[in-house]
C-alpha cells in the first residue's frame, strides 16, 4: 500500500478524507471536465452532504473516491487523501488496484443508490454480507454466521432472513441489507449515494435514522449524496452544493440552509415544499447563468 509520507501527520489533526482540486473527464476528451476542481473534507464522526441535481457530478465524485470510475473516464487532476489510522495519510489516487480492493469494503464502504441492481439475485443476502467478512476479517463457520446474524439484527432484519434472496425482501429491507454489508467491517468512511431515493417517505425516515445511529455508534465519517434538502436538514453537519461539476457553495448545515449565498443554492431551496403544502412547486430559475460563464463565475457575478 502506498503511503504519502509527505502528508503523514497525527490522525487527530487531519480530516478523515480530504479532496484537493479533483477533476474528472472522459479519456477521449480530457479538456471536457465533468467534475472540475472539487475540494472538500469529511471529519471523523461527521456527515458531509453533497447536494445537487442529476448530472452535477455528485456520484462521479464518490466513485472517484472509491476508485470505481469507468474505463471511459479518468481522474485528470487532484488528490484524494484518506486518513488511515494504521498507515497515516494515503493518497487514494496513487494506489494500485490491489491496494484499493483491500480498502474497499473494509475501511471505506459505499451504499449504492439501487439495492436491487447492487445485490446478486442468485445469492442469499447472508452469503453476500459474509463475503466482506471472509475477505477482510477471515471469518468462517460459526463465527461468520454469528456476525451475519448480528449485522442483520443491527439493521432491523430478523437473523433468519440471512437465507432469503433479494427478491424475497421489500425495498426497505434490501436497503437495510446493503447497509449491513457496508458496515460489516466497521469502516472509517461510509459513502451513501442517494440510498433512500426509491423508498417511500416512512421507510426513508427509518433508513436515515438508522444511518445516523450507526454513524454515531461507530464514529464513522459519512459522505451522503442527495438532491433533497429535507434529508440535508435531518442528517448533515456540513453541506457541499454542486452544479455542472463544480462546487458553488459549501459550509455548515446552518450556514447553507439558513443563509445561502449562491443563486443556485437559493433556487434549490425555493423548490422545497413547505410543511403545510401551501407553497406551489416551481422550476429552478437559471436566468443567473448566462453566456458561457461557469457556475462559479456566474455566482461571483451575482454578488458584484
């Protein structure tokens, strides 16, 4: 495993994860930046929410952290620094595939957006939860079965459902299985890519509550990707707003929700319906974005 010795410092003094000027583009069009100069950090035990509409670069940023970009894309700038308790600060962009595989599912885990396409339909959920336990922790036999049962119960699923197949579970139960898989090895960093999008409101609230409880219990840092400011208000400590591959605003939850500075953030918040249902939904007004200006330049122009 490659360790960036130049950035190695005591773990307590650094964020859990630090993105520095990350850019992503198609390999065949390196000048077309899908993610452009993105920088933010995630603290141990805190949740950073990345917010933006579809196509803003949220999921690409998460996949870059995990080292899971498709073969058609390339990370053409920046560093992704992970504060590993054992090895110091590691630049994830410098690791080879084998080193990344050792980190994924162990110290860094991800919950994907659609559990039905993420779970293997021909394997029991217990087997799928157990894979990372065997790979990273070497658990087998009764020790493995006991841990699988404990994880299922931790996420609110009866232990006997370990023998069930994904299509025998509800959408909410499948998402809970995905959470059990992601926390199996007690990762330091959990990435959740819109994990509640396909769920009804009641189940969504249950999943959010579960994730918050697990984050606190395990003292994980969490990167939560969403387009829903209602979710941000519930779970975020810090917020990053993305538009067209760029960060247009960031700050604490209170700063962004109560005193938004960028017109795009204001437009997103204006789309949130009120609790009484009296405010009519309205489309985002892009009149502030004119000509060939980038998102950041447009925001600066609004404040001049």
